[in-house]
C-alpha cells in the first residue's frame, strides 16, 4: 500500500537532471545556474535550465520552446520519478539504510470475562544496515524492485511507493522466505526538499534514506511468523486464565460436597447483560450479550448503540 500524501508545490518541480558530461544525475545545487548547467531531462532529453531563485525552491526546468526540436520523446519525468532514479543511483555502490521498527498487535476477546486483551509483539527494532552487492531494477519475487542487495548474505529488497504506485502483493509474501522487503514511501521527500533552500537535494535524500526511519514500512520480515505464533500462544494463555475463576469454584464445590467434580453440574459461566451493538466496519446490528460481530468474526469494530 502507499502511505501518506505529498506536500503541495515542490513535487511539480524537477530536482535532478542528467549531467551530459558525467552521465550521472545531479541536483540543482551542484551545477551552474541557467543554461550553463549542462543537463538534459532524463526522460525526453530536452535541455534543462538550472534555476537558483531567491523565493522559489531551486530546481531544474525544461528550456523554452526554442529547443523543442531537440526533444526526443514526450516527457514522462516527474518529481517522484526523479527521486526514484536518484535513489537507484545512490545505491549502485552499496547503501546505508535505516530500517524501521516492526511492532504488531493481536487482540482477543473473552466471552467468559467479557474483556478484551491486546498482545503486542515486536518483530524488529530500528536498525542501520549496510546493503552489499546492490543492484537496481532487479527482479525479485517476479517484481522489478528499485534496489536489491544483501545483508549478511540475506536478500534485501527496497520498493519505492507513491500515489498510484502501491507495493505489489507478491513482495508481501515473497517466494524466498529468508529475506527482507521494505516499502520506502516517497511521501515525506517533498517535505525534506522544501526545507533545503539551496538545492542540495542529494544530501537531503541521502539523509532521508540513511538516518531516518520515516516513510519506511516492513512489507515482509522473516521473523514475523514466529513472533506472531508466540503472540497467539500468549493470547491463548490469557483466554484460558479467564476461565480459571469458574473452574476453581467448581473444584471447591467438589471438595465441600466430598464428591468427584465430574459428578457435579458445572457452574454456569457469568453472563453479560444483553445490549444493542453495531459493527462500524460492516454495519451489522444485533442485540445480545456478546460484543463479537459474527460476519467480521471480531469485536474490535463493535460499539454500543441505542435500541435497534
């Protein structure tokens, strides 16, 4: 999925141009202003002009119509595409990358005690990794990812997302189980670039990638399944503990009556007062003692309401 929205304004500008002499993407701060920048648009190959303004953010722009004849194709270059291309270029010789923490929550509900319980489980904490043997535009789990490398011989993929470019489902359930996949949302990049008044966008982008966990989300982590199973064990233990008071009372009755517990009629479970409920997820309404929505098979989205 795509996380977040882009800031308004700078995302309509071009932060990186293709320097003809070096063949590399450069930011607008690293070249002379105006037509002397020596850059072309990586998409349509139209000459660019470097604008070092005092009010508007520094940026590249396509030259005027006088050079329209030099345009090779219709331009599909955008702020987001340029950022993706620069991330790929920065990754070619290895990459430091700040991974986010990965904390999930499992909620269960007891029909015995009529209480909800949450079990938080941590799959990974924030960490700085060194991506080795990285390649760009490689295929991983039948998808072209932006960056693919290794972390201690374990495959690690980075996939950039923005509005209209969601992470593919196959990366959330990859064929290779011993791997890591992180979604890198570009939604926060525009905000970072707006803070950089003099066009040093490469430094701003490198900081976003290497020093911050902002905009990063685990699509797949090899330890998730084990951590989830452990949380399910803890949840099951809590559910069993909710039945303990009733079971204890039954044992005490058996002792008092000097009779095998199997011969006694078990005490009924405590009943919750019947109320009117509504599930805000599916719209289901019902009257009863259980908060659990039958269609959704969960109590999480249930609220009490008036008479049905």
